[in-house]
C-alpha cells in the first residue's frame, strides 16, 4: 500500500492506494493515529505511484470544486474487497448528484433492497473511501444529517461545498 496526503482549505487528508487503485481516504485534519498510518510511503510499485498521484490530484480537485463525482470504473468498485451488497449500494450511490441527498431507505430501495435501510447505514459507516463514494449524501428519513465518522460537521460541510460548486461545474464529472 502506498499512502500520501491531499490538501484542502480545512487541512490535509490522507489517501491510500494498493494494486493501482484507491483503497482509503481519511478526511482532514489527520489525527496522530491516521498520520502514522498514512505517513508518506516512498516505496511501492510504479502503478501505485501513478495511482497515488492521480488520486491526490482528484481529491484536491474535489475540494477546489472542480470535480464532484467519479464512476464505478474509475474506482475499481468491482475489485473492492467489500460485500456484494455494499458494492451494489456504493454503485447506486454514485448516481446521486452532488449536493443532493437521499435517505438510507430510499438508497436501499434504489439499490434493490427495499427493507435494508439499516444495512445501508452500515455500508455507509464502513465506506473506506468517503467523498469519492459520497456517503455524505445519505441522510436520515426525517431529513436530518445523522452521523458522519468522527466529526458530524463534515457531512454538512461537504454538502455545502457541493451546493456551492455543483451548478458551475456541471456536476463535476470529467
């Protein structure tokens, strides 16, 4: 695994790649535990170096408002070591536009699992690549934001960021 950092207006985040694909994203600010785990690693295969550089650029573009969405193919979701349920939910979530929210129940229905809102919540909580798989776009059925990792303020911050940039970027897909 090769690790690095990306810069945002809110501090540095962490990114990890392995096998030439994204495997982890840590939101800023990096805590001591994450900094040790995501300290820049100079070793690694050429494909990982290229992938790491690309993902650092992509995440920095997100935080500049230049890119707000990714495709399942770019993420290598079919190769991601998650359950088939999580993979289906993540793929479905990628279709939700920037700054738009859906409830856990609605996402479960969209993914073909109409009674699995709680399982969708678990999939969001275990998402290894937040921002890129935009779990911040999933909210409670009453419209409240709900939890988001260690800092619930991130969910609102990311949605506000997308609202500000979505109109000008055509959704951000490039």
